[in-house]
């Protein structure tokens, strides 16, 4: 049960603050004990000074009596000096004791008794010396032989001893208080040290737990990140494969449609043209209206055949299959220059690409020229095709208005299609453009293995 509570306390977020508060409280207790001990030590010093004053009072009274006796016996004034000095010291000691015990209900009566007895004793000494000075020898001797002085000194001794005993008891009590205070302070320091060590250990334990949790979370995040990266790569590969499949299917469909147009529509148009020629031959003499109609029909058939060829060429460029990539690009760039009126500079070199690679390159140039005609507002276009170290490079650039590549564009499907087609062939595309600085599209494709 204790271990469970300790573990729960150690895992709590409030463990360290509570330990700090406990240590602060113990520090307050220690400081309070220190102040109490300091006050007790000051009180002990005052008590020691008071004991000294009580003993000094008794000694000064004895010195006064000794001086008085010496003066009475010898009659020499040398003994008056200790007597007079003692009188001044007695008054000073009585003043200090009276001030010290002013608010003490136990010691104040004893100090009053001590003061009265001291006054009586000093009065008795002064009377004896006055009678001696007046020459009344019998009177001062008789006074000396009485027990008045002895009684006064005994009373002074008892009162002084009582005060000393009272101060001794109080000193012992204060010493016990100091000992208790020091013990409490010692216990407080020990508890503070133990709690501080406990707090530090709990803090380090929490730090270790937090570090371990962070490491585990980091590993979990890394595992999840790796999983997502693998999934992204898988999905990207799948999308690339799907895009390539769709593109291949699209080109296959274009080829099929081009063949059907060539075969079916071509046959129909050719038959219609032959029928028109037979009809013209059999009619013989024709009116101008019929002649005009036949000529118009023949023109329409020729336009239909030309349109069919253009559609077939757009669907599947026959020049690419029959003449090769360089010739096909030469033809398409020439047609583009004629249709757009732009100055086009072509530099084409033979390449060794697969059929799909040649078609990808052809479509890239076709899409780039279409974009230039629509958006670039250019006056010159450069098209270059080269091959170095097993890599075919195709570049199309213009001197048009350009655009900011960091800003998303709504009509960017053509550029995106270029990129996917080239990447599907294992190549790479870069697009460089700045507003007012034209646009450059460059692609790299591997040669046929």
C-alpha cells in the first residue's frame, strides 16, 4: 500500500510543487527556531549580567564594610576611598537590578528587600563612622558590638542568594528552551534535507519517465511516418502506373480512332469522290449551275479528306511513326510557326528513344507550343533536342510574359500532365519562369535500353 501511494505520488504532477512547499514550511520553522534561540541567548546574556550585578552588589557591600572597619580600627583616611567607591557601585547595581526586575512579579519584591537592607546597612556604616569622627568612642564601639550589622548582612546574603537561585532556575529553563529550539531546528533541517532529496529524486524520476515517454512517442511518430512514407510511395507508384496506363490507353484509343478514321471515313470520302467523278463523266453537257454544284461538291470532299488527315495526324502523328522524332518535331514546329506567325528556332539531333518515349517527347513539345500560343505573348521560341551519355534532353523556351511559379494556377493541367507523362517514362521535368522573363521547360528522358 505504501509503495503504491509513493508511486502514485511520484507520478503526480503536483509532487514536486508540494515537496517545495513542504521544504519552504520547514525552512520557515527553522528560521523561527533560529530567532527563538537568538532571543533565548540574548535573555541568557541578560540573566548572566544580572547574576553578576547581584554578586557585585554583595561584594561592594562587603568592601564598604571592610573599609569602614579598617577606618574605625586605624583611623586612616586610606580606608575611606574603598568605602566611598563601594557606595557608588552599590547605588549603580541597585538601579540596574531595580530596572531589570521592574515588571517581574517574583523578583521585584526581592529587589525591594535587597535595596532596603542595603540602605539600612549603609546607614549603619555611615552612623558608626560619624560617631567615630565625633569622638564618641563608647557609642560607636557599642554599636559595633551589637548584632545589627550582622543581621543586616545576613539578610542581604539571603536576599542575594534567593535572587541568584531565581536567576539560576530561569537560566536552566532558558537553556532547556534553547536545547529544545536547537533540537527542533535540527529536526527541521533533517526533514528539509530528506524532503529535498525526495523531491529531487521524484523530479528526476518524473524527468526519466517524461524522457522515456518522449522517446516512445518519437519512435511511434517515426514508425507512423515511415509507414506513411511507404504508403505515399506505394500510392504514388500506383498513381504513376495508373496515369501511365490511362495515358497508354488514351494513345491506344487515339490510334484506334485514327485507324478507323483512315480506313472507314477515308474509304467513304474516296468512294464519294469517285462517284462524283463518274457522275460528272456521264452527265456530258451540263448547265453552269450543275457544273458549279459538282465543283462545290468536289471541293467539299477534298476539304473533308484534308480535315480527316488533320484529325488523324493530331490523334496519332504519322510522321512520328514514319519519319522519326526529329522530323516529326521539324514538321510540328514549322506548322506552328506558319499558324502563329512567331519566329521559331529549332535545333534537333537524332535520338534513341523508345516509341513511348518519342511520343511523350512529341506531346510535350506539342503542349508547350499550345501554351505559348495561348498565354505567353512571345515573339520568339526555341526548341532543342539532344542526346548525351544515354540521356535525351528536350527544351522549349520563349521570350514571353512568363509567370510566378510559386503562385498556384487554375489552368495548370497541361503542365501537370507533362510532368506525369515524363516521370512515367522515368524522366524528369523542370519549369523555370519569371514575370517578364519568359518561360523555359526542360525534360530529361533515358534512352532505349
